């Protein structure tokens, strides 16, 4: 039996760190990896690049489906379908992911200082179930048994994925980001059926929490340093907030869009920071074509206004990470690079405030 690696402790960031969701424009993984790792040196968080412009198999659902264990998929006109035997599109998704890992190995292999951290991203179990289809053509999200199988398969596949990346990461501690872009719609019962004529029944929050907990335990046992849940919002529902749900499931950190955070959300963020969790804020709006990213001074004000309103001391700002408030794959490569530059500039400005506070 293969011995599980010991759980790595997430290194304490030396300052406020910058990262991005994980996607990048273009189709060249080598060029993308060099840019990302060049811009996001210590104390920032570089990531294994995703290039959705490559098409089939590079999309978020296909990329994550490629690591599922004993749940092959193929691509149909309506989307990725669970099948008995994998098809050519599945093998393409596997090949693209393997190429990205091998390219990262080549880039890291020639670096004098590979850095202490690295991030990989996957679709979370709920959003993945919403994006996969059963033999009957309905979303897998509609079937509780299918949701459970997907979660268990993803937990096993994600653990192996972490081991593969760790083998080329030269000791970098791995952060795993689980993306749940459809969470609000899933919990509110607003995901349309395959026909589009009605919506699927909402998934109980307790089931979401249990699924995330299983993923987190599997990933940590495989050697991941931390597991971060990337949520579409922190808004409150009758059953509680997405932030509370994620932290209750044991997430080591939560990523949220800065825009729209209410006082109650900031209070939850304060509790998380005080409990030693990491918070990632999607703070930098994506610039329109030809425009420069939002200025550092304005971004610092955007972030610190809520931070100080709930009484968090500025010296605790290194518990914070900052991200773009959107998908970098939507930008031109030069614009995406400027976004990373602005994020690292903003992180430096926040570090200065922390030192003074």
C-alpha cells in the first residue's frame, strides 16, 4: 500500500500575497507559466496555469473530470456526460493536464529559487455535479447518489493529482483551490434542468459541508498544505452564509469577491482571521480593453475600509490574500500581466500599512 505523505503545514506568508483564479489567456502553457511565476514570486502564490482557450478538455469541468477515479466521461452537445468507457475528448483533457504539469516541471526545474508555495485549482464537488450529465441526459446534480459518487471519485482523484504536482514542485507547499462558482444557485434551487423548463431541487447545506469536508480530508492526507474554497459570494441565506458553511466544513481559507461584502460578511471574515484562517478577496476589477487597472491607492481603500470597520488591526493584514475579481482568461495577455503587477503593488502597499499598524 502506498504510504501517504505527511501533511505539510501551510507556510505563514511573509506579507500580503497575490494570486489569481487560475486561468490565463492564450494557448501556450510554457509562456504562461514563465509569466505567472515571474510576476508572483515570494511572498505571492503562483499557480498551475489553466488555458481554456485551448478548447475541449481545457474547460473547467472537463479539466476536473479528467482526474475522476472510475467515472469516465465523454463530451456531448449538452456537455460532459458520465459514461462506461472514456472517449477521445476525455483523453484530450487528460493529455492537456499532463502537458501542463510537465511544463511546470520544466520551468521549476531551472529556477534557482522555486518559491515556498504553489496553487492548483479544481471544480468543487457541487459545481462539478452541476456540470456533468447522466446517461438519461439530466444533470448529475439531480441525483443524490450521483452527487455522492462524484464527491468520492473527486476526493480520490484530487489526492492523486496533488501527489503528481508535488512530485515536480521541489518542496513547494501546495494550496488546493476548490471552485464553487454555482454554489448560490445550487443551494437556492436555481440550477435549470437539462430541458430548461424547470429548476432542480436545492442541495441541503449539510450535504455541501460534508462533501467539502471529505475533499479537504483527502487532500490534506495526500500532502496538501491548505484547502481554499472559492465562493461566488458570502451572502446570507436562511440556512446561513456561504462563508460560515465553508469554514464549518474545515476549509483552511475562503476566497470571496470584495464587491458586495456587507457588514455581517466582514464580521465573519474577522472571526475567520482571528481563528487563523486565510481570506482571499477578489479585489481588483478586470479592466476594460485599453484601460489601466484600478489604482493602488483606491484598491487599498477598498480593502481596508471593511477591515477596519469591524475592528481588525492593520497588523493582521498578512492573513489576507488578494485576487482579480474575475477570470484573467477574458483579457489580452498583456492586460492579464498588468493585473498581476497591480496586485503585487497593492500587496506591497498593504504590507507597509501592516508594518505601521
